[in-house]
C-alpha cells in the first residue's frame, strides 16, 4: 500500500498517521488469470489481427514530426570523378591510417564537393568535436 504522506511533504497530521492515510491501489475491474493469459496469447499470436493497430507508417510519421517529406531529401546526380576521388579517401584501410587532420580535411573536401555538385552558394558548415 502507498500512504499519501509518502508522496507528499512530511506532515504529522493525525489523519495521515491513521489508517485513513493509506490508499489501496488495485484494478477497478477483475480479470481472471485465465483471462489474462488468453489476452497475452492473443496479443502475440501470429494469426492475431490486434497488432494492426500498432503498425506505423514511417513516412507519414516523419512528415508529422518534422513537417518535412522524405522526398525533399532526394537528389538526382551521378557521382562524378571528383566526388569518387574524395570518397576513395574514406576507404577503410586508408581511413585507419589517416591522422585526425587528414580525416577532417577529407570530410571538409567531401562536403565542398557535394555542395558544389548540388549548386549550393556556400560550402556546408561542418563542425568537429571530440567526445
């Protein structure tokens, strides 16, 4: 049982120290053990249709949350020689051997190449942090 005084500021009021200070928390309706088992089995069974209400349309959710459509972030362009040469610097064997400065330069160069290819007026601002 939970006493009201356990969740409120400590007071020595007589009504809180008596049995009236206790409140049972229990379901308002009764459910048998068999009923509970049946509910859980039905909820997770493969042929159950109750899970349909939990299916989420991710595209509409993205739109509702961010006010943006995924189609806005699709760009049509080929990876030209310049971009491919920059991407070569991200090869896992080369990347592991690169210093932090070389990695930062490669990332900035990639951002510049993509921005140029997309026709951006300014290069994308890329910030680095350690942590």
